[in-house]
């Protein structure tokens, strides 16, 4: 059973258990006398959608480029600040559901558990001779948080429930519900912006341009007395009771002004609750479990035999005593990553932000928005490979919406064709460079490369699904638009090669030979890798679709003229066009290695060695998400032992409370990723890295166990996906592949890197042995059929 277990209640947010259905998030604390569910809703953001101010940066852009050409980097940085727009808006907490019991706090046999097989949290304990239990889940089919309370002795349940919010809100009691109504701020400044006298700005009820929201709580009690009064729900003398919570906001589109009709929200929530309460709790739970397991059960993963002594330990003790040296714990954290993606990103919801959908702070770290220079993308690295393609859909839709705003922004600001976005975005699909009119640092604020990076997600969705309709109707216009921007953005250097200018390497600075500290320059390596990757994917896409348009010819010509990768004085892959000195050799970002992962840029042996040297110079320490990226990078370099070293680092337990910054990344006590503070991307980078250690498919063939560490002598993984539309299940023993089962959603040829003959077992056909040719095995897989390959030199 895949579960997290604890023997005490959470005392802080970083110990609570995350629940979610993609839209509603809840952090379950599990207190005895005082129970708490911290609540979120995925469209609860600050701000209205429209930007009233227009920006024309063509003259500023010309000046910045001129200053860069003159190697006046300090002046170029200052001029670049004139190109900043407003900061993106922030993701907000909805509020708290607090339950206060009347039975006191002293108890025995306490257990708190998150069952990730079924997406249910539970708490149980004993007071005197009475056993109390409660369990909770957030249903996607019914769109409610359901919490059931039971007592083994009749009529021993007595409690109050209340709703409150850190936002501008009020709680009222109605005849059959407790209702929380409020409004979001029209503006919220990032936590690091100290110059604003009013960091949070509200409008007035009925007049504000911001989002309105409502949370509605009802109860169904088996017996006892139920009342709604004095802003609380009261249950007295019940044997069992179920709370149902629904939430809605007035958000009605990224480009639409939110509504202000609380009546519409009340009607929507009442309808949702009525439908949920028409079913019994057990029926509701069964529907929830079936919906969740339809996704979660697709993949299984285990490493060797389960050690019973370790399995009996609670999660915090297992982390303390074993960490990554507990194979079952390694697998559990992999499964937890998939659990989180299902919980925070479902079809029809918003994409997972910096904190998924869980946030308890009004001015959250980095406003809990969409950070597009690594973090948002990392959230979805495991989506396709771990067979959660549907969970990828919210991001793919958001990219299409962002492209609309990005096209307007590019035309207005730069006078160019196509679309892109910059470092930050939000619910309103903010595409402008942030920085609050010269406040920010161009090292992060001026980075117009989000479009090319996001396009990789559309391309990978096609690669894994082979959905040509998606490629033609959804991916093609987005990739084309990003390519048109890049064609216009590129400039010639003195040798006639194409580079970007101005250019930054995300969040990093450099020093020139004459001592200038800079961030704005020409041809940052990541820019050129992103553009090369986008152009390569565009050429493949148009070949598949049979498109022969003028823009495709321009892409092909421009790709051949891109400035090549350079090796620096320390044997490292240069981060910039010029071999500057790093301001921070140990910087958390490894942006110039995008071409290795998640990209797929061909590199010869010398460049590959330079990548290794770059990683060695950066070091293994880092924030949680940085550790996740390095796991993936070392796996692509086929160094399983180094990947394992980073896995061990990821199991560092960070004790800082919610929102508190620290210097050493890892995981929080509840296994959520820690920058610190909490960022969910590290969880997804870890899960993606595990897959990359076991199977890779980016080179037009599949390679098994490319980065397997010696600690993983045997194991099984089933249901994961590889490019080409294939789903595979693999068993290995003594670090060698033993049995591989492959099925495909379409008829396709499965190509496997192997020097070993294999026995092919296929239903309706005689078993046969095939030999590799030039290191590859090729097997035709018919649509929706499976084939098993048994390796002849594997241990029996």
C-alpha cells in the first residue's frame, strides 16, 4: 500500500497532507481537538485581466542592442529596465475550514495517513473507550471536499465548523449552509517588492474589478442535532457526520472581466452540493476512487524486495533513518509525484503553478505564479512519460491562451511577428516582461524565451501520443507563431551568424574582463539552444504534416546559421557567447544545459564532456527543483551513480515553516518539494528523473536502463510511456533487462537499442528470436496489441 503515515498531527502547513481534484485544494492537518483544512481554488487570483497601459519598446530595444555592441553592459542593463512592465498577479489562499471538537485533546493510538492509492487522507485516535475516525478526499466527478467523522460509541460526536479567509471576506449562516463570501485584491505586489506602500489593494464589494468567490459548507449527520448559527455550523450528539464543501469564483476567462454576482456563485455551489449529497458518502467515495485510480493505477514501480522493518516505520522515521537508501521510499516518492500531478492538474482546470494548487499565504513566495524560465515546465516533465497525458492538457490549453496575449505583446512592444512570453505569467496569461517600471532585475525580468520553451510541451505531447489531429490543429499554429518571433528576434553577428540580442541567462550574472557586472548581453547559450530546439521540432512537424511554406524554408536556413555552442576556459560549456566569469559558479539555474535535458540537441564527445564539466563546477547542492533538474541531466549523460547521489540529496528533510526561505533544498516533512520554501516543481523533476534513469526515448529509439545505479539491482516498472505512442513494462534483474512488454496506440515500429538477441512473444504468432542489426532491434507493433521481449542473456 502506498501511503504516508504519521503518529502526530501537523503543527505547521509543511506537515499537512495535500488533497486536490485539480481545482479545489486542501491541506489536511489532522488535529484532535482542533482540526484544520486549509483551502484553495485554482482560479482565485488577484487582479483584473486587462492592461490599460500600452508599451512601445522599439527605441529602447535599439538602444540596448547598441550599448551591448559597444560592450557597455552596465548601461545596457539600465536601459533594459525601461522595457519592464507590471508584475504578474498572485495566486491566493481561499481560507480555512476549522473544526473544533468538544472531546478534548488527550488521546491514544493516534494515526494520520495519506493513502495515495486512493487519494484519501485519514485520522484515527482513541479517547477513553471511544474510537474516533475521520477521512477526507476531494472528488473530481462531484467537485466537493468530503469529510466523514465517525465514533465507535453512539452519539459521541460534537463539534463546530467555521470558515474564514485572509482575504476581504465575510461568513454568514444560512438555513442549511455556512457560507464564506469574499473578493480578491485588484493588485498584489510580489513578496520581494518592498517599494510599494500598498502591496495589497482591494476594491469594494459590488464595484471591484477583481474576482469574487464563495465557499459553501453543508453537513449530513446520521443522528444528533445540526444548527447553522452565529457564523458556525454546530453538530451535537451524532454518531457519524459528513461535511461537504464546494467553492466557486467569478473567473470566466483569461481575457474577460470577472463577474460580480454572488447569487450566481451561490446557485452554482448549491447545485454542486445538492448533487453530491444525493449520493451516499460511500457512493461518493467509490466514484472518486474509480476516477482517481483510472489515472493513478496505470503505472507501477518497485525496486527489489520490500523490507518489512522499513515498511512498518512511519514516514518521518523512514526519512530520518533511511532516506534514499530505502528502495520502497524511493518508489513512494516517485508515486507521490504522480499523485500530486493528478491532484493539481486535471482536464478543465488551470495548470499547476509554483505550488501546484496549495498555498496558504496571501503574498506567497514569488506570488505562487507561473515562472516560465524552468518551474512551470518542470511541473509537467513527468506528465507524458508517466502516462498522465490528460493531466498535461491544462498547460497545453494555457499555452494556446498565452500565445494570444503574447502575439499582441510582441507586436505592441517590439513591432515583430509571432508570439512569445517572458519570465512570469498568471491566470490572465501575462506575457509582458515584469519588473514594475524599472524595479526588477533584467537577469530574470527580461527573458523573452518562454514561448520557445513552452512549445516543447506541445511537441512532446504529440511525440508520446502520435495524435496528428492535435499536431495539426493545436500545436502547429503555436509552434509556427513562436518560430516567426524567433526569426524576427535573431540578429547577425560580425561573422554573419545568428544570435539573440539582448539576451540573458535566467537569473544569473557575469563579470567581464574589465570588471563590469552584467546580465544583459548577446547570445546566451540557452537562447540559442531553445531556438535550435524549436526550429528542429518545427521542421519535423511540417515534414509530418506535409507543409511546405515560406516560413519553413526560413526556419531551415536560420537553424543552420545559429551561433554554435562554445567550450570555455575551464572546459565548461559556455553560458554566454563570450567566456565571461560566472558571478556564482554554484548557481541553482543550469539554463545553458537545456539542450541536454529537456531538449535534445546533438552534441559531440567534446561538447558532452563540457556539459559534465559544467555540472561538476555547478556542484550537486541546490534548491529542490535544481536537484530534480540535475537528476535528469546526469541521467541523460548515463551516469546512474551521480543521479543516485542527487536522489540522496533530494531526501534532505527541510524543517523551515511555510513561506520561510532556506539554503538547502530537498523535501518537506510531508514530502512536498522544498526550494525552500515550498515549490512543487522539485517533486515533478524527481519523478521525471526516475523515468529517465530507467528508460530513454529521445534519440528515435528506446534505451533501457541507461542510468541505472548499482543500488537498484532488480526492479519492475509498468505502464510508462515512451515516444512513438508506446507503453512499456520492464522487469530487470542483476542490472540487466529481463522482460519487456510493449503495446502501442497506433501501428508503429518499435526500435530498441540492444546488442542482445530477444525472444519475441506475440499473441496468435509463434515465438521467435530476432537478432539486433547495428545495435538496434526493430519490432512492428500493431495498434492496441502487445508484444513481449525476453532477453536471451538475462539471468533466469
